[in-house]
C-alpha cells in the first residue's frame, strides 16, 4: 500500500522527481541533507549577519523613535507616529523591493542587496521595538523619575541610569520575540537576491529539482536555530533577573 502511495505521489508531482526518496529512502534523504549542508551553512552565515546587524541598528532606531513618541515636542511625536504608521502599514516585501529597486533607481545610485536588506530589517524591527521600549518605560512607576529629579538628576541622566535599565529587563521577552521574527523575515528578502538560506535553497532546487527535501531541510535548520536562540535568551533573562 505504501509503495502504491509513493508511486501515485511521484506521478502527481513529477517536477520533484524525488518524493519516493523523501518518503521511503531515509538514508538517501540524510545523505542529501549532508551534501547540501555547506551551501546552507553559507546561507546561514548571511542570515545571522543580517539579523544581528539589523537588530543592533533597529534597537538604536527603536530607542530614538521611542524617545520621540514620549517627548513633549509635537513635531517629534508626529514624525515618530508617521514612521510607525508607514512601516507597520506596508508589507516587508514591498519595503524591500521599494528600497532595492525603486529608491536606487530614483537616486540613480546602486544599492547592494545586502545593504538594502539591512535597511529594511532595521526600519522594520525599529518600528516594533519602539513600541516595545515605550511600553517598558511606561511600566516603570513615574514616582521614580520624580524622585530622581528631586535629587537633582537631569532628565537624561535619570532616564539612562534609573528608568532604562529597569525597562530593558521588562522588555527582554518581547525583544527576544522580535529577534526571532527578524530572523525569519530574512527569508522574505530572497526576493531581492540576498544569498541567505532561502535563496541558497532556491538555487539548489533550480539545479536538482528536489524541492520537497530541500525545503524540508531548510525548515529544520530554521527551527533548530530558533530553538537555540530562544534558549539563549531565556538564559540571559534568568541571569538579569538574578
């Protein structure tokens, strides 16, 4: 019965040509997984580099946008609101293609796919981190800022020394979640030719037509990476809590 099912699926999806191997030939599947691991590892390095660089910059952008949103300046409030509205109201793929194809053409200045990816992920993560930081700061009792000001501390010093350290501890789970979201969002940027894991898998499939196995292997790589990052952030959260 199993052989009939495999044969039927192979006939239904001849473009893969390897459904039978994926289902019935586990040894061949694992051999294939090992054989493509160097290509996927190259994509993994690009994925991690994009995620880390964009999130570091995104934290800076998020803090700046957060300070603008909680400031008493009407102009800064509106600018921050417009930035958040645009980023959250448009798809990541549209932002990527706009910056890589549209903006480079409008400015008559070539932008590499890696640079465009960093800009897109930075702006995208920064918008969500801005709201995360704002909620963390809002969770701190206002009396702490008033007490610091009454002791003669300037507003900036009180924010940096007293409010932000407590707010960062509060928002660690949300920042962890945003880090994972940014990591997974890198796969969308294969549309502009960044050689991350998804792009590498597409190139492999173009050469060998083993879509079922290749995408399954890539999914496992992403899943394992997310699990590892989640464990590391939980360890960091426990250490900061102590």
